[in-house]
């Protein structure tokens, strides 16, 4: 590659960050890292009607949580700013006017009412080659009429003049050769009546100004490609046009159509990276708050549409940086599978150290009003139970009994086979309880059971329920060892009273 690689993630600050958007950011990031390039965050805030306060900060927080922090951004500018499109407004009109002067664009003065009337008159109306000469624009008006309208500050837009009967083609890094007939492309608005550019003009002008070399974006933008390629050509920048890569869609679990927030709401899983609260106060859940580790979330996203050519499924971000290549991105859409997403999280929790899990687990416990005063004790517990946890909140259920005696017991699991003899066994066991290590504690338990005429299996479940309240948790003697002699005795006595009722 001759030029230094520069890629950009360019979201609009209009709402929550969909996992498809995060994956686009991730692939940009991985490509930049693999090629010793620069990853840019550019905020495309030109649609002032949809702008939402706080959305930009939310996007930055999501990227930081995922560990894919941009090299250049509004908060960390480089030499290619400003990094918000709203702050680049003056540059867009200059280029739109240049396109008009060169015959590649035109002023359109049609009012909303006139456009609505035309839509009623012509089914599936498109403003373009077959209709532009029926409209009120600088192609149908005289020069003096246009000048008078501009002088009177008459509201207008600037539209690209798409040529007739041409083929626009380009090489997509994922899809190969892609072609479009211009007869099927409408005259997109380039500059809106408020002077702000549309995406079509802004993305070209900004990619040129920021020297972007590769443009990764979702497959849904493929129909816009001919407009953008024509603009690169008409502005005289064809030699500087970035290489395109249109990423496959993330599909609904059934494979039919693009995954949406509505699908997540309907099926009970998040589609946003983090919780998003919209201006009405309604909160949409995110993967972070549901209890996903960022490593697992990013790993799962990368494998939705990419693999390294092997059967490996678990990748650290560093490994992905080293192994990422565009030619391993699939053309086909990837079905989202929430159970598989949870599998990734479970695997990452299992292989994570207690030290790395300490803060998120402690936060979950604090949310459940469980106070942790001994950090070393918590780390020991994390190592003991992490294999049993799929999401971070699972640590609460799996470890809460280490910090407080059970408030309730699964009495129904014990009561049918509970006898006075069993109560006597546990009283005797507690009386001579010694917990130097889990192995000797279990041996003493089994020895006493044999003396009293019980099989150890008859007593293990009641013992577990005495200590934790239910049929779950790691090895029961490991639990007793961590609780200590006095606490274990107290729980045995308390549970016997409950079972005898």
C-alpha cells in the first residue's frame, strides 16, 4: 500500500449504537492496526432534526468499553479536523457550487407541496432523469429566474445530475466487481435547504479532506455507491477515492432480514452495545449492562462475518489485530444467535483471571446490596465459581451465600426424606467439625456417615442446601472451607430448625 492507511467510523449521533455499527467500527480498527494505520472517529451530525443530545458521548463510551478507541476523534483531534461534520459546514457549499458550475449538479426550488403532488401523480416517483425536466429547478428555469430566486433567498436544495445510460462500476474489497446502471439512480440531494450537506456529499468531501484510504460500511449503503463514485469523479478526485468494502448484514436469528432493535425487544436480547436512554426517558438495554465482558462482545462481533480460516472461535483483540484480513470477510449475511453470544461470554469468563473479573463482579454484588470487605476473599470465590457463570449477574446468585446466610431454603428438595436420624447426623458432624482442607473435611463426613449407617449421597444434598439454600454451587466442602467452622456450624443448626418444622 502506497499511502498510509487511514480508515474512519462515521456514526450519526441519533440514538443507541447498534451491534452492526460496533462491528463496522471494529473492522475499521482491526484493519488499521493490522496495517499500522490510523483509525478515525468522525461524527456525522449534519441531520440536525435527528440529532440527540448526549449521543456522541454515548458512542465514545461504547467504543472505549469495547477497547477500540480511535486514534483521532473530536476529543482527540489530529491534523485533519474538525471531526464533527457540523463544524465543517462552510466547505460543503463550496463543492456543491463547484459541481453546479461544472454542470454536474443543479439548484432545485421545488416546495414540499409540489413534491407531494408529483408523488401522487407518479407512482414510485423518483427525482431524476425522467422527471427532472418537469420540476422547478435550474435546468428548467432561465438563468435570470434562478438568479432572482437565489437573491430572494428562496429555499432550495442542490441535487446531483446523474448521467443517462452509463455504467458505474468499482471493485469492492469484499464483493469484487460491482456495477450499476445510472438509469436506476436518482438525483440525490447533496445540499439541504438549511445549508447542511446530506450524507452523500459530506462523506465524499470529508473522506477526501481526511485522506481516508479505505471505507468500510454496511451493505445497506451499496445502492448509494454510484452517487458517491460519480461525486469523486466530478470533483476531480478519482485518483484519491478510497477502496470500498461493504460489510455483510447482521441478520435476524431466522436469517430473514436485517437485525433491528424491534427484533431484540421481541425476542428478549439486546442489540445495542450499552444501555441507551432516549429523549423520552425510555431505556433500551445493552450488552454491557446485561453482563457481557467487552472481550466476549468484541470476539462475538468479529466472528459475525469474519474468521481466520481455522476452527478457532476465541480471539483476544490482540490476536484479531494480528490475524484480521479483508479476504476472510464473508459476502453473505451473518445470523445473530443470542445463545452463541452467551457462549462466548461464558468462555471468556471461564478463561479470565479473578483479578480481571474482580471489579465487574464486585459492582454486580454491590448492585445487589452485597458488601465485599475482603478483596482476596472475593478473588478466591470468583475462581471457585466462574465456570458456572454465563453473565456477570450470575455471580450474585452463585456467590451471595458466601456473604450472607441463606434467607430461604429449598425445603421441598429435603423434606420428603428428612428424618430425625439425619438431623442427629448433622448435629454430630457439626459438633466435631474440622475444616483444615476440603479433602479431609469430606473424608470425615463420609466416615461419620458410614458409622451412622448412611450412604454419603443421601446427605450431600441436605448439606448443600444448608449452606447455600438451593441445589447449586461448587463443591460443598470447598464452600464449607471458605465459610469457616463457626459459620458452617451456624448454618447447619439454622437449616435443621427449618427442616424440622
